[in-house]
C-alpha cells in the first residue's frame, strides 16, 4: 500500500477585522502573504464599520486566496492543510474566512487548524527569529487588544493582564478621529508627532486600583480629548505636533510600565513586542531600551508582520499541527468573537 504523503503545504486565511489576508506556507515557512487592507473604506468613518468589513471580505477573499497561490506557485489541489483565524475579532468578518476555508477543506477533504488571532500576533516574532529563548514575556498591542502574556514554553500562553476598557490602538484611533486625521490613527499620529516636544502637554499615567497587570486607556483618551477642546487644537494647529508627541509618549509609558512590573516577578529570558501598534517607532525604541536595561534580548516583528496578516496565522497553525497531527478534522470549527 502506498504511504500517505506527509502534509507540508498550507493555506492560511485571516479575516478577523479589516484586512483580508491569505498566505501559503511550506512546512511553516511563508512562501506568500497577501494582505488587502480596507483602510480606504473605513477611513471616512474614523474606525472600522463591522457591516462594511464583512461585506468587503466577501468581495476580496477569492482574489486574495488566488493571488497567494499564484505567488507561491501552487494550486488549490496542492494544499495539504488549512489554517484559519477563529477569533477573537468581529464575528461577521471571522465567519467569512472560516466559512471559505471550511468549504475548501470539505471539498478537498483536508484538515483545518483553528488559530487564535492574539497568539498568532505573538507567533509573528518567531517567524523571523529562530531560537528565541523561553520563558518569554510578550506585550501585544493592537487596535482591539492590549495584553501581556507569559509563555513558559512554546504554545503555552498565560494571560497576565489585558485592557479593562479601550485598547491602546483604539485610543490612538479615537484621538485621531476626533482631530479628523483619518483612519487608522496610529500611523498618522506617529508621523505628525515626529519632531514635536513631548514635554509640552502633561498627561497622568493610567493607575489601576487593583494589583496585577491590567491596562486602562479610556481615562487617557478622555484626558486627551479634553486637552484638544481646551486648547482648540485642530489638524492645522501649530502645537499639534507637541500635543501628539506628548500623547504618544504617555501611551508608550503606560504600556511599558506593566512590562517593568512583570519583569520583576516573572524573570523571562526574552521579551516580545507585537500587534499593529508595535509598528510605532517610538514604542519600538522604548521597548528595546527597556530590554537592554535588563540585559534581555527584545524581539519585534518587521512592520509588515506586526499588523494583521495570514502568514502569522499559518506559522502558528503549522506549529499546532506538528504538536498534534491528529487535530484539524473538526469541520464544526466555530468562530469566537471574544
Ligand atoms: O494588529 P492590528 O493590525 O489589528 C488588530 O488586531 O487590531 O492593529 C491595528 C492597530 C490600529 O489601531 C492602528 O492605529 C495601529 O495598529 N497602528 C499603529 C501604527 N500602525 C498601526 N499605531 C501606532 N503607530 C503606528 N505606526
Ligand atoms: Zn490583530
């Protein structure tokens, strides 16, 4: 009897928020990683409109998957297994990717690995860096999440703390929306804050009343909006750069304060920074400085792998498959928004 071919080629799909993405991987190595952003669609609203996001995923997914196959020089029939983001994310958006992949897996009778979006963001670091030493302390900062994880060993994720209200990226996006700077707000704020004096405006750091590693950004957002109103700040105001630099600096300090605290208790061997906000150069350099202060190696994905992409989903899906090759046979796989 002919031996069954060992799976190696994977198609991964990510549609948890407003990026439609598909990647092809060969034994966990990314061959193609296509990302179609919906920024232009959501920009007039200053944030993601869930209904528009899922409709756009439906329009784009076929093209994105085809393009990922073409760039990898593969055909659908060559795919041995699938990985797809199960959650957390916008339920309508998640269901587009999940249903699309389920249809393919059912037709070709191949396994599907369901992937947690937040764990995939952490995995983005491992894609480009082999041999990251465990235990790892990972700070994940995105538009929907701000969380601190401790990974004792590969594929073990202990959540130490998360935001109790707004995520850091959401806080940046909302301040940018208020100033009518467009969406996503993070990159615009980074650009306009460059050269600004971060000591010109004072913001208190969010203080949690309880012990632990939770974050909070809604108070800082309210304080920023109040400062904008009181100083009549607009997109054209000469002190806008100073205001944005001060605000950005406070967001960075609030994020790193919890990392400092956790370092005392958990003593990791490596530090990871990931998620869309990890594209921010001020945060990247402050994070590296913090790590070198503790003589620890710090890993941050390259900018393209920080924001949502199917490559990171596939990379984690492949590791999950290797850890349990009998997984992936459940076509009842469901999406989870939280
Ligand atoms: O991880 P991501 O692509 O999507 C979620 O899972 O939420 O992150 C998107 C977030 C947005 O809030 C966006 O404003 C922020 O990442 N972002 C940035 C930068 N680039 C993207 N924030 C600060 N500086 C940037 N350069
Ligand atoms: Zn994300």
